[in-house]
C-alpha cells in the first residue's frame, strides 16, 4: 500500500494536493489506532454514539483516566510516515528507482506491520464499524421525539387505580454488584444495604443483568416498552413516564447527570415528557465532575422542592460510580484502597438518605433501585471489550406495609422470583406491574412481579441480543 501511494503521489503535481490526499488517507487508520490504543477495543457504532453523547467535561475525564504512551507513539509514527514519503520525493520515477526511496517504502511497510501486529490486527477489524447502524439508531431516537401522540394513542384497554401513591425509581450508574457487600463482596462497601436486605419488606434480586453496557442504549429499553425480547420499534415504544401520566400520575425526574440540551440529546428526550424535570448539571456550565458540588447528595434537597400529586412517580438518576471514580465521593468516604469501592461505599450512603427521606412521605408505596449497567475495573463499560462485570448489576425493591397488605399475593410472587434471571430492559414491566397499571402493552411473561414470568435462563440476553447471558 505504501508503494502504491508513492506512485499515486508522483502523479499529483501540486504539493498541497499531495498533502491533503495523504492526510485524508491516514485519518481513518490513525483514528482507529488511537481509539484502540486508549481502550483496547474495536471502534464500533456503539462507540460512535457514546462519543456523540459525551459532553466536553466527560471527554476530558475519560482522556485523563485512559491516557497512555501509545498515543504519542502513534502520532509520531504518522508524522514520521509523512516525512519518509515526502523527503527526496522527486528522486522516484517509473523507470529507475532510487535505492533510498525503496528503502523508505520498506520502512513504512515494516513500521505499519509492526504497529498493527502489536495491536492484534485480528482483533482490530479496522473497518468493522457500521456508520449506517449508528445513524439508524440515532434516527430512531429522533422519531421517538416526534411520535409521542402516536405512542399514546396506541395504548388500549388502560386500567388503573385512583389510590393515592408515591413510587420511587432510582437509576444507579456503573454499579457492579460484585463490588457490593450485600451481594457477598469481601469488603463492606454497602453496610446500609447489607442490613436493609434483612428487612422483610425488601427484595434483593440476585441474577439481574443490564441489557447493554452504554447508558443511552440501556435506558431506551429500560424506560420504554421496547426490550430485547419483543419487536416493538423504538419510536413506537411507550415510555414509563408517558404510561404513568396516562394513569394520572404526576411524573418527576431529577438527574445528577449532564443535561446535554433538552432538544439535542436523545437521552434528555427520553425524560422530557415528565411533568417536572431537573438536570442538576447543565451542559457548558460546569465540568462533568462539578468540583464545587460534585456529589449525588445534591439531589436530596431538590426532592423537597418538588410538587407531589396524590399519585406520583419520582425518578432519581444518580451519578453513582461513573469514572472518574475519585470524583464521585467526598474525602470522608475514602475507606478502601480501590477508588471504585469508595464510590460504591458513597452510593450506599446516598441510597440510605433517599430511603430515609421518601419512606416518610405521604402515600409512599415502593422504592426500586436498579443500575443502568455494571463496570469492569479495566475496561469500564466499553462494549467493544465486553465482560460480564459490565452486565452484572444490583436490583432491589422495598415495599411499604400498606402496599404489601393490598398486594400480598404479588409480593409473595416477587419474593419467589428473587433468584430468577432478569435483564433491566424489563424494568418497564416490573414498575408498571407494581403500580397496578394494566393496558394493551402488558407482557406478563416479562413481568418479574407476576406469576406468568418466563424464567427460562436460556432466553436472557445482553448487548441488545448479541450475547446470551448463559454464554
């Protein structure tokens, strides 16, 4: 390839044109190599979407966390390639080849071969990315914004109770259950939850998995009727917020993650239909780690400012243990050598404070906690290097005495299903089930709170169907 390029460049008379051609031809290779050197994974459509949805502060944090010496070496390699190819350029012709020029071609080839083999060429699959797939996903999210009326009109046979109620859904971030003592981890990272699990009103699910490892991909199935086991188009999948509003619930969403712009970000669009919605960090105003008020406890006073209805669905979206781990907890929570474990330890404290606040509120019925995805200590949650640590998540629920008294059979069934397999794209079915909302979008075989739940382990998947959990 280097030899062919030299011939092509020889036919181009203008130096600027030669330089532009060279740059255009090396950019894709350079981009893939840089991505691979920093992540160890293959750049794919999920990577592209994650990059497009990252705000500047988050990107800076990521580079600070992942930077290694391969990056300057790769840049140096392509700069060297440029000078090797263009120095003594005019000495190359079609009839007689200068030995020095041929040597330079050989050096280019050997350097390229060496760098590719060191990066495991077979794993690279350098042209495997599908821009069409990424574009298709983003277009479906744009259609989601436009199709709200169609989704609502498509829900038939809606039935619900007028009983006063408060349901709380807490969305965790980057929570690996294998680093939580409540699930048997060696360090006591979750002292509150460890005791909380002993209460008779609590149910801790032991085999919960995420449907993907990237937040945006997770939540569009987490929060809607679409899941890995049905064929509902994303734009036609009613959201949990939309369904709750149809059942006369006041819907409140409070997030400690960046807003990204309510009309620009697909993730923001997912929660835009809530009656009250607050992003405690706005794009462009603070660094992603918010050094002045970086922690999830800032959500707590915000809850007190909300206007609750007789029936309310409150959704709290935490920053959790998202890298950069040491930016997720105050110094008072430095207890373990692992920064990630400290972040999990602080998250346990936040869950305790949320529970203590909401359980005292009028009409409280249930608190549900589920993480968006897990976390691998080497690859974080980059799906191109997928490990099961990215999919193993905490999922638990606490029910009030009043709710249990009115739903004793359902509560018994939830307890009976606590050890069954579950993926968090079925949260929609679980939440609507415990809220007592029935409609044409019900899927009893996907509702772990019901007696018809399909617990066949072989059916459960992650990475949006690309990987079976049992594998």
